[in-house]
C-alpha cells in the first residue's frame, strides 16, 4: 500500500483547570512512533491572537505532518486520544482536522494569517472546512477548529523552538520544584540562543507554569540542540515522563504585523497603530497609564499596564510626539470605551519640550516680575525691564527606540529585544536530532 501524507491539526483540548494541547501531541507521538510512521517535520506549536477572550493562556494549536500507509488507523487513534484527554468537562471545545495532501494549498494561509490578529468565528471555520473538503472532528461547540485549520496552514517567516518536558500522571497538580540557581545559570550560558527563561529583576523562574497541567517546564530558543543541552542542565529532581520539541512562532511578534483599521477599531484585534500623542499620559487605577493619540483623524484611547514597566517611559510622552504602538483592542465596557492595550512603544519623532519662565535679571540674578498683561517684566530690585519670557528647553528622557515589556510580562508571541532584526528560517527538520524522548 502506498504511503500517504497527512496533516493533523488540533486545538482547544485544554481548559483553565487542566490538560494541555501540547501534551496531547506528546501522547500522540508516543503512539505514532509505535506505528512506524514517517515524521516529515517537527510538531508545530502555533500561537494565535492573544486577545481572544475565551482563549486559555497560550492560545496555541498543534500541527503534525506524517507519512503513513495506515491513514484511517491513525485518524482513529487521534479521535480516541481527543475523546480521552480533552478537558471538555471544564469547558474545552476541541477541534481536529485531517488533510491528505503533500502540500497545503496557498490560500489556506490566509485563514491562518487572520487567526493571528482577529477574531474568527467557529462557523467561519466550519464553512472553510466544507468548502475545501477537509476532514474534521470536534466536541462541544467546535471552537478548536479555528486553531486546527490555522495550525496546519501556518506559513513560517520566522521560527523558534520550545522543548516541553512532561510530568508523570502521578505528579499532576503537585508543586513543581525547580532549582532557581540552575535556571539562572542556564540562561547566562545559553544567551542569546535561548530566551525568556529567567527574570533577573524579579529573581523569578519563567520556564515553569503555575497550573495543574502536565507540563513541568519549557525552554524556548533558536535551535533544538541548544534546547536539549539547556534542559539537561536544569537537572530536575522529579522523575519526568519525557519531552517533545516543537517548532513554533513564539517570540516572533507575528500577531503585530497587521495594521489596525482605526476607523473600524474592531474589538479583540491585534496589530500596530501609528499616530500623534493627543493628550498627556496620566496614571490611574493601580498604576496603569492612559493617554490618547490621533491617527488618521481618529482619536484612540490607549492604556499601558503597570506590570509591563513601559509606564515609566511612556509617562514622558508629550503632545505632538509621533509614535508607533503595538497591541490589541479591548472591548468597550459599561464604564469605558474601547481601549488599545499597548504591548510595545516606539517613538518616531519627539517634540521639543518647551516651557517659559519670567526673564532673569542679569544684574541681580533674580527673576523679574510681570507688570501686567502685555506690559512686559521688571526687576523689583534694580528696575531693569524686559519684554519677553525666557524659553527653556527641557531635555527629553525618552528616546527614539523600541520599548518592550518586562520579560515577566511577555506574552508567548512577544518578540524579545535580543530577537529584533533577526529571523530564523534555517532549522530544517533533521531526523537525527532527538526531538522526542520518552524516559
């Protein structure tokens, strides 16, 4: 029997209370290896629009590309795994797609691109599936079909990798014990080839989740080899079940390539806006900073949250500054209009910060007093006069450069400073790399 290429995509098998879509991938690959399928790529972990309201924390979907002589058996295995592991009792709405062609049609990529920056309804996914003869399966309302289609059709322009290690089932929900010192040393040794492992300011580990899901830790970086070495240096005391390396769009900033239509300003949209500061920033509730910009004759309310630590920079903006901002549109509430939540800030032009003071008497070195409206100024001590106030230019404490959040406030897709002006397209699938291990 001739081998067939199958693209398998799945999403939304997890909930805020447990499970993990990547764990389903790990379990599936454990089984596929026993079936002697031919793996054609790393499993792909694709993060989509982080501003979708019903997402779990990472909003990630998985795609696996294989060649097999037993396609129907493989599909049956996937369905059984989803039925067994998806956390539907706590709100998961899993979706699975199968596409039996060597290459994904180019127009599929448009669906995936939109899923990066806008809200796509599940009915749109169902229509797309029917129109393109995609085999699918879902539970619940089928919201996971959106990510499943997006994952198999995602077109990388830049990529990173993540090694995710998984716990034995007996350890699920228990506290994770990781040596902070070893993580800190690992980041120092592997920088800039790994990223977002440790926050030096907060002395905080960033590789380990807090919830009850099966992941023990995850290390992100530029190539699989460095991740294997980095993971080994962490030396967990807990006996783990195994690990899986994913190719991913994490740390690429792909969700912010879209230019937001400020006149429609659709809720949950991600992207960038260029505009001019209209109102000076003010600090309100909880240290969060608010100001407005004008873009294409449209006023946009903006917010920067305190944990990003961009607030201490943005408070120095003044009216007339031209800036580029990236982020997402928050839906209007009962008390607030739609707001653009800022993820990065880049000043493009900075106005002179000018103030005016009464002139200084050159003889007495004292500030002159006003004689009245349009009557000039006079020194009270010696009587010397002057017509105009003194112009004082206050040095700006903000620069024309990119400002990104504190590493602890990064989203999965946030591009770290070290990855700016960098794209990674060289890591082709190498079967000799131990990208999967079952301990």
